[in-house]
C-alpha cells in the first residue's frame, strides 16, 4: 500500500515539475522578448503589450529603475503610478533574469522578470505574472484518482491474500485427512493421489517416512521374535533336562551330573546372548563412541595373546604380521569387540590343525586389519546376511561346542561404522574366509 502511494506521489510530483518547467520556459521567454523590444523601441512600446495581454490570465508589469510602475496590462485595478517591491522586480533591476513559481490547492502562481537595458544601463524591468487555476484542479483530481486506485489495489491484494490462505488451508486439511484415513493400526501406509499439485512433495516425503517407519517396525518385530526364539530354545532344553531328572525313577548320579552340566552350558549360552544383546542396545543408543588415540597394534597383539589358549584347543595356529605403528581414534571397548570377535570367529569356524593369518598395516590415511583363515568359508550369498542380527549360516551351533548367538558380526559392523571404517568379506587364498576392516588412521584426523 505504502509503495503504491509512493509511486503515485512520484508520478504526480514528476508531472508538477514538468508543468513548472513549461511555465518557466514560457514566462521567461515572454519576459525576455518584451524586455528586448522595450530596450530597442523604448518604453512606449508597452501599448502593444497591453493589446495582446488584455484578455489572458497573464499580467505584465513594467517598472522603471526606481520601482515605479509605468505599465500594467490589467486595465482594471491598474497599478500604474504606484511603487512595487517584488523579488522578481528587484532581481531584474539587479540585471538578473528571475523565475519563481508556487502552488496551493487552488492555483499555481508564477513570476518571471527580465531587465530592460538601454545603452548598457538598466532602465527598468519587465515582469510577467501568471495565475493558473486549471492545473491545480487536474492535480487534485489525479490525487483523488491515485487514492481511489490505491484503495482498490489494497482491497484486491487483501482479497487475493485471504483467498490464497483459504486455498492453502483447505489443501492442508485435505492432505491431513487423506493421510489420516489411509493409516491403520500401528503400520503407516503409503498415500497416493490420482493427480499431482504443489503439495504433492509433502505426500512424497510422508511416504518416505512411512517406508522407513515400517522398515523399523519390521526390524523391531523380527528382533523381538528372534530374541525370544534364542532364549526359548535353551529354556526348553533346560526344562527337558529337568523333567528327565524328576520323572526318571532311580536315576543314577552320573546321568544327573551330565544333565546338570548340559543345563549349565545352556545357561551360559543364554547369558552370552543376553550380554551381546545389551552391547547391541548400547550401540544403538549411542550415536558416537567416545574417541581417544589408541594403538591398534597393541590391541591386536593383546587379543592374539588372550585367544591363543582357545586356538590351541583346536590346534589352530595364529600367525601375526603386525605393523607396530598403527594408531586410530576410537574407544577401547568397541575396538576390542571388533578384533576379538573376528579372531575368535576365524578360530571357531576353522578346521582342526588350521591356521589364522592376522595382518595389520598402515599408510597415511588408513589402518587395515585382516583375518585370513583356512576354515569352512562363507559363500558369497551369505556375506551380507551374516551381519544381520541372529543370522547364523549353520544353525546347529555345534562349532567347538560354542556355536554362537549370531550377534557377534552385527556388533562388529556397528562398531566399525561408528569409527568411520568399513568391513568386507572375501575368499581366502588358503581356502577359508578373509575379513578386511579398514579404519581411518590417527594421521588422517591430524591432517584434517
Ligand atoms: P556367531 O555368534 O554365530 O559366531 P556371528 O555374528 O559372529 O555369530 O557370525 C554369524 C555367522 O557367520 C556365524 O554363525 C557363521 O555361520 C558365519 N561366520 C562368521 N565368521 C566366520 C568365519 N570366519 N568363517 C566362516 N563362517 C563364519
């Protein structure tokens, strides 16, 4: 609104300037023309001026050098014989041409004057005065029109804004209802419309969110069912063993001891699974692990020492190729879980009398850790799946009698990702499996 007013004001003031300059040109030209004629023909020439101006709204006054009026084109109220002090006359008698103009609500008054010079002497002044009542009327009409136009524009803009708001609100309500009607129970359904409009990206975004939500729901349900299955199986075994003890008459103590040992094994499995579930839930709830500079070489060497007795039980030889200068940023617990699980698996899924080669080396940007075993191998189609929770290729759990829960590699992958690393599985040239973990090295952080 203010902008429209300003634009209209500017247009009117431009028009005013044009009118004033036209008037200046006309009146100054008239004053100069008469002053030249009077300079040449003498002051008597005024009679002709009187003829030509008698019926116009211009008034020509000629004064001598003493400010006495010697001619006035207005016959009525003639000022001839009187003295007149006006800035226009004063300026002209000082030898300067003069023009001034002013406007009020009913008229524009303009004054132009020029000196009359005879024999290099200022003998008088010609002043032309004009009062114009036509233009102020036009200006005030224009101002009224501008005001009305501004008001109409404002009304139109307000109506357009209200209509737009109503349109947007209706659309939002419509989309909200469509989304609400398409939802059932605790799953989110994708919403589709037969047409597309400016609001369709909201639906697309909603569909993406619902897809992610449904995937998370499915994962959660699968996780709960896998976890309960994992705990139910050992519980069923324990129950069976207990029933065998209680329902068998005259059961011999050795059989009882054997059953009890089996029960302890099942309880160990359950606590092992529960422990890993806790680790996973902790990892899920932490976005970033607490990082400190760590010697990966030291962690790997310590882990090899710790796992040697387990390897020895299976006659598996651990062969390390360790570069002493591998440093990374990470948390000790997470890195131990990665290294421990991978070496442990390489022993667990190895053949009797097999070997596990453990490589650790670094360059400027990364540290690479590899376990390369002579074990049973992992077929390409299982290489992605083994990182899923509870996924085991061989469901019998009979490796070394300590077949696992299927959670170890999920924990490994989650830890590797939180350290900004990658993990891949490939065939080992020795016939088994090769796990390769790449960590960003401490150097790479220092360079950044
Ligand atoms: P688990 O507790 O069963 O060992 P993991 O998550 O550590 O669980 O491993 C998932 C599955 O991947 C294992 O059950 C096993 O079938 C397979 N696997 C893991 N490491 C190896 C390996 N080095 N060689 C062969 N198979 C392996």
